[in-house]
């Protein structure tokens, strides 16, 4: 998946341009957030990312986006300041 990632306090989203997914908050999401934090210009800056993940529908009794994505791997990020590609180690 390619999209813009944002995590604020207790909610994370991935906007692909055609779909917006809630991102499952787990260790992989926290790892992505940590990588993005070093290149964000401000707390609301959405960082373009390339990830792999699994999509599922949210449970009917929960709030949030209809579709959720669980990140399985992080391929790369795009630095919004200079459009350089950053690969995690």
C-alpha cells in the first residue's frame, strides 16, 4: 500500500487517495510512527509511506473507519521536505 500516514494520540490513519483506513495500533504501527516522527515538520504532517498490510472490516460494535489495516512490514517513507526515499534498517 502507498498512502499518507498520520498518528495522533490514540488514532492512526492511512489515506491512499482512494480509501482511508484506520491503522491497527500495535508494535508495527508504533515503529512506523517512530520513523515518521524524525521527518515530520509538525504533529499534523502526513508522511507518504509504502507498507504491506492486511485489510479487514471493523467490528460493527466499534467506532472508527469502516476498513482497518494491520501493518505487516514497512518498505519505505518519503521525506516531505525533499522527497527523498528513506528505507528502515
